[in-house]
C-alpha cells in the first residue's frame, strides 16, 4: 500500500527497475542447412570441370553450415554439406598445388612465370606486339604452329578401309536438281 508521499515513480525500494525484455535467441535454420548440403553437392560436382566455381560453392556451403547451427545442435544436412564442401575444397587445393609444383619444377615453367610477372609489373615497357610475341613463343616453341606429333590424315597407308573403300553405293544421292523459276512444284 502506498502512502500519500509515494507514487508509482517514487517507490520505497531503491533497487526497483522495470523488467528488461528478453532478447530473441537464434534457433538456427533448416533452410540454411539444406542450402549448405546443395552447395556441397554442387561443389563436388563442379570440381572436375570448373575448379574455381567449386571453391566458391564449397566456401559458401561452409558458411551456410556454420550459420545454420544456432543454439541447438547442427542439423544432419548441414554436417553433410560441411563434409562434401571440405572434401571438394581439399581436392581442388591439392590439384592446384600439384599443377603449380609441376609447372614450377620445370625450368621452362619458371622462365615463363618470371617473364609473365615482369610483363605484369612493368606494362609500360611492353607493346601489344611484344605481348603477342611472348604468348606465341610459349605456345609454339619451335616456331611451327602445328607441333602435334600427328599432323592429319595425309597418309592413307596406315588404315585398311576394307574391300568396299572406293565403292559409291549412293550414286547421285546428294545431287540436288536445279528447279527453273517457272516450274510448278507441288
């Protein structure tokens, strides 16, 4: 009971404070977990044909799997997405490391990389023609555009076509008759 000197603002208890509302607790999201799983599968599938895209999918999958947890345990599809994306990121990173190692282990590869970095860091020293010459020298090291070991089907002695090689059973099948402009065609 309040006396006449007290009101709701003048309470006798000096430690009286209004109740603070509770902050909402993030409970996680099954949608993010499912998106993580889908991106993990896409990361694994794109690993063979588009490794940079696989790294993007894998990274996004890991982020979404972490965000899907909330205050409860991580959903199973988020765990699967994390595993798939981790596997794809590890394989793509290993693939890139092997390619770089084999490229840099070769003296020609080191030379290419040094010249390429010099072109990138000092572009004012090079003309467009110099850059094309640089690319041409590494694409065709012998100066010949056709450096493949097999240069086409010029030699017919390497394959036996059988006894009917020169027979033409189609006759004039591919010959199209010319139609005069005044002919009526039905």
